[in-house]
């Protein structure tokens, strides 16, 4: 339209007076309205487009923020994983160090044990070589040393004089068969020890034990000092101070009390009457003391043996009546007190000490031979007539 207007302006046409009408007005206003509407629509579309772009940007920003948060969470998890990996590495390093130390200690201990076993094996080999290199005389000397050791143990630990004597005789036989000149002093000492054993007194343990058993059986026949109820009455001992009338009274009373009480005469004061249980207990206590004597006898404990006998004698004098049976019982205890159940055995260790120092005896024997040579070796032998 502008071009048309410009053309019209360049080529002016004759002025025609046109009559104004309402139709032309609307024709002029309509394009303007259309332009304004288009502009408004474009502005509205632009605003909508801008709003949508802003909304998309905000969503993108929110997504970016969410992504940043997720990234931060992943970074934290990664740091935690790295920390755990570092802890695991440190733990593995510590375990490796501990394992290496343990392995080193075990290796050291195994090496020490191996060295100890090697040394013991070498010592055993050396001892075996020595044993294999021994002569028959050396074996006989070793056997004699063992027999002398057994003799000392049997004598001082068990008190077996018979076995000790047999062991000494067997050792002397081994030394004689060895043919070693250095064992002469040992055999001489063995002979002295055998002589000492022959003079030693050995108590009859079995006989003494049997005697104590007999005393235990005799306890029931003893009379308890204090009066007590019993089944069998005892006849009163005659007393010169009692008159015939007194005897009759006592006999009458004894017949009336027969089976209920036991009457006996004693010079000791009577303070109470015992029950049968108490009387039985007193006798059992004496038996217990006799059993203690038996235990001391079997153990060959002189101290316990003497103290147990003294205790039994004291209990007997305190709780039993003085009569012939008690006196016999006390005499048997006195006889036991004089028995020495563990004799002072002689010392038989001298021969063992000499035999253990056989090398020194051999040196002394060699010196004696050198200092006192035989007569035939001292001067050269004169040739005989046949040799001349």
C-alpha cells in the first residue's frame, strides 16, 4: 500500500472528490484492528513461549540440583568406600605383619626344637657308639654298678636285708668275672658290707603284727574300770579284810543283780556308772590305738610306733581295771615298746662310690704295677743250657 501511495505521490492524479461513507471507515479500521490483534497474539505467544522456556529452565535447574545432590551423595559414598578400603588395607597389612611375625616365631621355635633334637640325637649316637665299643668287661662293670644301686635302694628304702645281700653278692660275682685288676678295692669293700649286713638284726614284722592282732582279740576279755551293765557277771576277788558276813551279803547282792550289772573290787574311786555302749566305746578306742601300732609297724615308723604304744598303755591304765588280764596285756605292750622295728642298717654305698670312680682306681692300679714290677720283668732272663 505504501508503494501505491508513493506511486500516487509521484504521479499525482486529478483530485476527485469522493463522498465519504461509513464503509470506507470500517475498511480502514479493520486492518489496524487486525494488526493490533496480530501484535497482541504475537506478544501473548511470545510471553507463553518465554514462560514455557522459563519453566523448562526451572525444571532443568531442578534436575541439575537433583543431579548435584545425587553426585554429592555418590561422592560421599565413594569417600566411605575409599575409607573402608583404606581400613581393610590397614587391617590386611596388620594381619600380614602378625602372620609374618607368627611365622617367624614358629620358624624360630621349630629351628630351636630341631637343633635340640639334633643335639639329643647326636648325644644318643655318641652314647650308642660308646656302648657298642664296650668290651665284655665294661658290660660286667656296668651290670655290677646297677646291682650295687639296687642294693642301696632296697636297704634304705624298703629295709630288705636279704635282697640287699644277694645284690651285693651278685655284683661281686660280676666284678670277679670282669677280670679287671682295678676292682680289687671295690670287691674288698663289698666283702666288708656283706659282713656288716650279716651282723644286722632284722625284726620279725609278720610275727609282731600277729602279736598285735592277738592283743586286739584279747581286748574284749578286759574289764572296764567303771561299773556297767553286762551279761556275764564277774566273780569278786577274795579280800582278806572282808568278813564271812560281808561275803554272804556280797554273794546275795551279786545273785540279785546277776545279768544286770557287773561287780568288781577296785582301789580307785568310782564316780559314775557306764552304759553298755560307753563300755563298748572304751574297748573300741583301745582297738583303734592297737591299729595305729599296726600301721606304724607296716610303715616301719619308729616314732609313731613308740607314741602309739605309749598312748595305748595310758588308755589301758586309765579305763580298765587292774587285774591279771590287764597286767598281761600291759606286759605285751611293754614288750612291743622294746622292739626296734627299723634297725640302724649299715652303710653299703662305699662300694658303689668306688665303682663309679673306676677310672681313678685304674690309674692307681697302673701306678702300682709300674712301681712294683714283677720279678721276671725286673732283670733279663738267663739263657738256659739248651739255648747256649
